[in-house]
C-alpha cells in the first residue's frame, strides 16, 4: 500500500521519465486526426438520432406514442387546441358522444355536449362516371332478382 501512495506522490516529471524508459509512446493527435475524430463522433450521433426518429415514428403508427388516439377504446381525442399557456380545449368522443372539455393544470371542465357522433356507415354517393354506371348496374341487377 505504501508503494501505491509513493507512486502518487512522485512528480509528473518522474512519471514522464518512467514512460520514456519503458518505451511508452503517448499518442499526439494532429489537427487532421482530431477533425477526423470529431467527424466520426458527429456521424455516430446523427445515425443514433435518425434511428431514434424512426423508432418514434413507428411507435406513433402502432398507437404507442403520446397523443395518438386509440380507435379501439370507448374514449378518443378528436382534436385539441391550446387557448392559453397550459390551457386547452379538447373535443373527445366518449361512448359514441362528442364532448367539448376545457383542460387546465389541475382540472378539466365539461364545456358542452356536442351530441351523438355522426354515423360511420353513411351511403356513399357516386363520384365518377364509372361509379355511377356501377351503381346503375347494381340497381338493375337487384330489379331482375326481385322479379
């Protein structure tokens, strides 16, 4: 133990002399070598940042990210707007009914019931000539089947 303490107490000049005696060579980085090292570090950082961004996008697509509405549950957030710092108005759908709620730091308040959600199964109108002729063919086929 005393040998370890003595080696700590020796001056730096003695340590440098010991390194030269042992043939230890300290690496001396030139300007180009240090720029290459910084470039490698920056490239590694950019690769990691790109991978994190891709992972974040994939998580949001799978519905795991913050703020992504769940389409399978009873509650979904349709829209949120900030009206003041830390104050929001959100339109949410709860069990098929749309509600407007106010959200602040420590509370939320029902502002208005917007009524039942519009039905998702509305009949589609023909938008192109092909759709119109297809709808016409279906309706005439139905008349033949009923006769």
